[in-house]
C-alpha cells in the first residue's frame, strides 16, 4: 500500500479509535454498498503468465476524485 494511502487510513482509524485494518474494512464495505464501488480481477502481465491480481477502485487510490457522482482516475 502506498505511504500516502496508508497515512490517510491511519489518520481516519485513529479518529475512530480503530485499527487500520478495521478502518479499511469499513471503508471498503461502505464504498461497495453505498457508493457502487467495484472490484476487478484479471491477469497481471508484469508478474508472469499465470499471475492474477485484484484491483479495488476505492476512495484512497491516488488521483481518484468524483465529478457529478462519477469516479475519475
């Protein structure tokens, strides 16, 4: 996890008196249920032919912002 993402998560976790892992779980649950978050699963070409990876579109991805209710990266 990039340092800027982790520091933002730790900041929110401290304010809610949670562990960072618990805060991340709550953020993801909220994002998926209330804001239509998405998961992508697919091949990871840089890691080899059989490698797979899961990508989560969530509010802490660097460069993520919303315009008119739509996510833009």
